[in-house]
C-alpha cells in the first residue's frame, strides 16, 4: 500500500507473476480491503483466481513515517501485518515497494537476523559491459559500517550471486578510491585485510568505474557510498532520455534520426532500467524480504515476486547461515 502507484502496480504485478508461476504458489495482498478489491475489479483475469487472496490491514505506512515507530504503534499497517505473517510462518516471503527504512527496521525487529549475521544489508544488480550484472552491497541499509559488517556483506553477496546467477566462485571487490591496499580510510584498509584472509574470492580494491565495467561479480561498500552510487546510476536513464528528446526537438531531420534508431536505443537503454531487475534483497534477515522502488510498475512488482519465490526455493538464507558459520570457524572475526 505504500508505493507511489499503490495498489494498482501491486495488484497488476501480482497477477502478472501468477501467470508465470505454478499452482503451488499463492499471493496474499495485504492492505485496505475495499481499495484492493476495487483495484482487482479492474482486472477480469482476477475473477476466480484461487491463488490470490486479500488480508485486510486498515493502516498504511507512508514514505515519511519514522521506521522505528512501526513495530510499537503501527501493528495494523499492511507493512507490519505482512511481515508478521512471515514471522509466524504463514508466508514464505514478503515483497514491498513501500518505505525501505520501515521494511528493514520492522523486518529486523520482528523476524530477527540469520544466526551469524552482524548486520542485514541491501544489495542490487547493476548492468555491466559483460553479459552478467554486478551485485553491489550495501546500497543504503547501513552507514558507518565496521569491517566485520563489510566482511559479512561480502559473504552474503557471494552466496546470493552463486545461487541466483549460477557463478561458481563469485569475485568480490571492495569499493575504494584506488586499487592499492594502502588506499582509503582506516575502515577500508582493515576491511581489505579481513577480506584478504576470508573464505570469499577477494579480488582486491575496485573503483567506481569498475562497477559498470563488470570487473568483479560483487562490489562491497558502506551504505553511505552505495546509496550515492545507486541514486546516481538511477539518474543516468532519465538523463539520456531527456538528451535524446532535446536532440529530436531541434528539427525534422533530428526527429527522423532518433526514430530510425529508436529500436536500437530502446534495447540498449533497457539494461539501465531498474524495473528489469525487480526488487533488491534484504540479506541477513530471518526470512525472505524483497524491497522495490517506490515508483515501480506492475512489471517491476511482478519481477520482485518472482525473485522472492526463487530466493525461497534456492534456500539462500540457509546457505548464508552455513557460509558465515564456515567463515567464523576459519578465523576469529572482530
């Protein structure tokens, strides 16, 4: 209920996802029942769909609400009730395009962390010049991260990339201002030392330009830097579209040129569209949580649901727990 176009995108996305999923998957729409029913009435294909149900939640958490207030005072909100379903075992995963901070805080307090996880993290895929994306963690869940946190991000990211992308031994790079291990802050230098002696396939330091080049499979960074990188990357598509539009408005010849190359441009730029990747995983939570962009379309929401199903089926959380246990056995972590 908290997205920019809720619940139209959520309802549309759920129906698209169901059309691609088997009969063993059910989706529960959590929110104000009258609003959800009205949105469903606009989709004739929803009639008689037994895999789709509605759970009434009278309260709605907005983007401006304080995340810490949800657990204490917003227990009738769709955000709380949906996550509580997962906590009780009545749902296997939770998907939301609402308040990111609210989802993370509520999921952490309600469901707890996977044993061995120092801090949960949010990661997202970036397109690259290679044929596979780069996973960047953290993109905003934690700021002022300690080296131990960054180590755990690397382990969780490696598990996610291995299971979701099929990469046997994902390479991990540490985002820094230079490639030399002596570069960066004290936290960066300590993290470099920690990752160099860890169970992950550590490449070394990487710079911002290496993300889109696809130099490594996973880029690890503090949430402060990661969120800046993410927001800048999200602006690139809008910037390019506006530049092409401005060029086309110069005259008839320019309009014809853009029209001729439109199919190619659409294909090239599609890789920069966040909606193609769906939502981002909240890694480290004792449950499957996928967080999406507030302005996500039905396509984006459906991809989020499909990703949640895949994360459940591939037991990403169980594998993360085993990987962190192995890392802890190998070396005493600070």
